[in-house]
């Protein structure tokens, strides 16, 4: 069996593709909420940091958090696969 072939994902804990749009909608909502909070607390004169700069930083932090979570999941799957293959070879 190839690592990319999944005979059945039913009951496997894998999120269906139907959840992709609601997931992305929630990510957008969370970012917009953070943008609004930053705009409230940052000075409008631009002496410290502008709202536009804050939006960039917030977006980058958000992307880093998502990438980190996916990286951890990928590493877990690789280690699980390697371990399961070594058990088969024994």
C-alpha cells in the first residue's frame, strides 16, 4: 500500500473537504477581529506603528501558527508511518 493511497477515510478522523470553506471563513473572521482590535489601540498618527503594518504582522503571525500546526501533524504522520513500517519488517 502506498503512503498516498487511503482505502477508506471514513471514521479515520480526517476532516472532509466539505469543511474547507467553513474553516477558511473562520480564519478570515478571526483575522478581521484581530485587525479591528489592533486598529482600536494603535495611534492614528503613525508614530509607533500604523494599522496597515499591524495587519501585516498579524497576518504573518497567523500564517506562522497554521504552518507550525501543519508541520507538527506532518511530522507525527511521518514518524507513525516509519514506526508502522519498522514493525512490519520485524
